[in-house]
């Protein structure tokens, strides 16, 4: 039987439309079970239900799917906040073994009940958005099973300059920079050029097509590029000069975490392996023997705590690169991955690699097939 609990509110953070405002949980909330606390009734005239979540690491909340919460304050069991320019007050009182609250705005007062819903395994993975680093590291170690399933389409690449992209490449005289280079030398030269020309801006406003020259034109107009844009740009340049390169989306365990990271994997024919390139940080990674690594090797290194080295040119928008901070960041963002199957002028047919025992929203092709997902392209 689900527990009906109307909560005494401590310091609560509310998650609205994927934007999280976080606070430390109140001591009075620590004894409540982990899970969802789903409200009955609607918030004001907005037809939005209240949902609170005890993640075990802190509280999250949501009012419907949209809207903005402002001026969140709590004192002695009363929560006040502003939702869509309307001020609300939530007062809670204990009634027997449960709690009931009055949600009041200027023109109405509503009774609010919250019903506890036990989280399933997938919900607990989503709750990890607030987990400390050591818990995120434990998740990687606990989810290492990726059985073959035959669901991964083989890579398809279009290499060489296409007529539409050639004008952009020629305008930047990339033949003089890249034309006489091959393999890893070409990868390094292209990576360094992109990072010298364009800074990373996390809130890029580019909403265009996936053609790399369109991304480049957007940046040439003085606009910033995020990690996704930079990786599309770098991989497209490399394919124009004959290198099989693909952007890789690196994702955390939580579907509520919008902070993913995108890097590039480029195939080296001389090494017969994928090589990790990160245009956000002008970065190439190597192991303790000085050998270039790929993103699948990075996940293992992070799990096992092995040494990791960065190239001396690594930087963030010209500022020093912090390898330890990067390790921590990628510990969060190497739980699951996404890549396209087709890489040419357009990037399409994405497939997501997830560990066995997870159940993510199927808005893209899913696979647990580690070997096929990271398979080398045909030479």
C-alpha cells in the first residue's frame, strides 16, 4: 500500500522544465523514504500538479511540465514561492499518521495531499543527478554488462569535400593547414585549428542543421559554440580530409541530467583504433604508456582508477586545463553513449548504448551491444 504523506517542507529545490535549483535538504526530511511524493489537486489556475522527489541526496520538485519558480523560501514548515508571477504559500499540518497542507494564492486556497510512490531501478538512476562523485563512480563499476544484441547498424561514412562545404573550407584556407597531413597528425592539426579559432560557450543558440559548414558559418558571425557544435564541426572537417570521424554524446545515468558532453572519435589507420578528441578542451588523452586512448578505454580507466594523461596543448578557451576536474566530470558522463550510424553531410540514425538492466525512454534506437557500438569501421 502506498504511504500517504503530506510533507513538512524544509529547504526544497524545484526542478522546472529540466532546470534545477538545488539546496541542502532539511534535517526534518531525512527520515522520509526515498521516492516520489505526488500531489493531488492543481496549482492555482495553471492546471499543473505538484511533484516532489526525495532522491536520497537532496530534494527535487516539479510543477507540471513548464513554468518558472522564483523566490523560494521556507520557514517553520511554510513554503512560499512565485510561479508565473503569482505568489503561493504552502502550509502543512500533521493529521494522525499523515500530513495535509493548504496551498494558498491571492484568489484561492487548495488542499494538497502528497502520495508516496516507491521508485523503481530506473527512477533511482534518475535520482543520481544529485549524487556525489563517489556514488557516480560506483554506478559505473556496478553497470559493466553490455551483452551483444545485434541491434547496432554498421557505420556509414561519406568522406571528402562536398560542393556545399568546399566554399567554407576554402575561405578558411584549410588546405594549407591540413592538406599535407595524414592520420593522427591530421587529427591534431584540425583539433588545434578549431580550438584556436572558436571558443566554447555552453549556452550556444545554434538550432540549425547538422552540416558542419553551417555550424562554422554560425560561429564566423561571432556566435559561440557548445560541445555539440564543436564536435560536429571538427568531425565534419576531418571527414572532408578523408578521416572517418564521428561525434559521440557522453551521458550520465540520469535522464534528468541535461549536462552531457560531446566529443569526437576519429579512426586512425596507422594505429587501427579510435582516437579520442575533445574540441572543448583542445584535448587528446593517453594512457600511462603514452598511447592514445578512445572513449571506451576512458570508461575503463575511470572505473579502475588508472593514470590518465592530457596533451600539453590542452586548454579551455585559452585557460589552463584541469585534468582532475575533467576526470570527475567524465566519471559522471560515461555511463551511456550515443552516436550516429551515418556520418556525411548530414548526421542521422542515432543509436544509444546503455548497460544491461536499465530502461531508458526509447526516443532513439537502443542497444546493449558494446562490441558492435565501438566496432572499428571498414578500412
